[in-house]
C-alpha cells in the first residue's frame, strides 16, 4: 500500500514539474513578453517590435498604408498607430485611420476613422480618448474609442502634425508647422482655449513629468521652445546646432525631468539638454535622418528611429553613447515603448 502511494505521489510531483516547465517555456518563448519597443516603418507599412531587454527585433506587424505616429496607452495594453496614404500613391480616403494593436499579441483589434491625413496622436491617461492632428484639414479630432465616435473636431493651426498630452491629461498641445503655432486644448471642455507662437515649423513637444513645462521643437528654426504650462507661454528659446542639416523633430524628457532629448533630423544626431540651465550637454551621432525617439521606462536607454539608414540607434543615457544598432523596416519614423 505504501509503495503504491509513493508511486502515485511521484507521478503527481513529476507531472506538476513538467507542467510548470511547459508553462514557463511557453511564456519565455512569447515574443510579446516583457517590455517592448514599437517602431513604425512608414514606407513598407509595418511595425518593428523590439525587445527592450535584448534590443533584438522579435516580430514585424503589417498594418498597411503609411504608419507614422504611434502611442502606447498608460496601462501598456494597446498601441495606437496613425495611418495615411503612402507617399507617391494616389490619395485614398480609406487609408486615413487609427488602428489599435493589442501589445500582448501584435494583433490589430480595432480601427477608427478620425479625419484626413492623420500624422500624430495622443491618448488620454485612461485610454478612453484619442486626440489626432488632421494635417490637410487644419483640425484636431477628439475621438472616443469606447463609443467609436468623434466627440469634437477643433480648428487649430495650419498643417497640424505633432500632438502631445500633459501627464495629468488636462492639456493637449497641437503643433502646426505652417502657422508656427501651438494650439492648447482644454480636455475638460474639449475646446481650444489658447494659441501661442513658437519657432519656425514646430514638429513635436514633450511635457516634463510634473507637467509644469513643455518643450517644443522647431524644425526650420533650429530651436527648442521652453513653455510655462501654467501660463501657456514661452519662457526660453534654446538654440540648437546651427549647421545646415540640423532639423529638430522628436522630443522626450527623462523620467526625473533633468534632461531633454531632441532628435536632429538630417543632422543625424540627438542633442542632450540640461532642463535647468537649458545648455546643450552633448550631441550624440546616430543614423541618418533621425526622427522619432523614445525612452525606456527607467530612462536608461533611448531609442532613435533613423529614417534613411533604416535602423534604430540605442543610446545608453548614462554614458551618452550608442550601444546598439537595430535593423528596422523601410523608413522608421515613430517610436513608442510598452512598459
């Protein structure tokens, strides 16, 4: 009787170990486990999925059309991608949409018609609302993803592109490249409540973690505007590298608020700026035509999308050095990180 009982217990034990091994192996083999970096490739209609741990491409997702702006929700469960008609293709209204990706599988789970030629977008902290710039129409669309309907269409500046939301979700800044303006949307009212001037051809903005400041890049002005968010006023203008090729675009702020990183476009570099003195601390050489940039959640790595060299530069932000180069799709543009 005792022997039979021992045999039974051994079978149960080994079966349990085998089950745990299989489950553990299945989890480890999933390309969507852990922190991920999503990069839009605007010329081939794909998204490169990169493991933040290994800095290796673990998947490629075909979304079609021309993917550019991308944002991951605060809870990390979805990534929203702005699509429009590809360059050198006949305009097709059906190309204009925002698609939602399940960041745990890479599957497209929803599609939203938000207006003409969307380039960039922002997501409310609760993930319920999208704010989308419609470049050709000169408007910003506020879209409710739960009810699948537009709740507002707001007139902003001429050729709006960049869209950024404050950490508390109260303000949305919409950068218009032709009017050189930032339109301020009050998300309590879903109305434009203020407009202010910045440098020539603003492209992107980033808020400090405490929401008290915003930083707006100017592509042709070659500057970074520092904005007092409480007043929606420019309080300083930081001149960036003044050589002919430098065209500032993407902007991010470190988690501690002490550093601002600016992608210099065809200048093929990223500038690191002290958020207190507004001095350029260093400039890091990366790939060709660096556009979108994003930081790892702990701020220790920065990912820079190089549109002409078709790769991603990984920067160690403690050493201010490129430590890896990752091959992407054709013309990588936007970068977003799933924590």
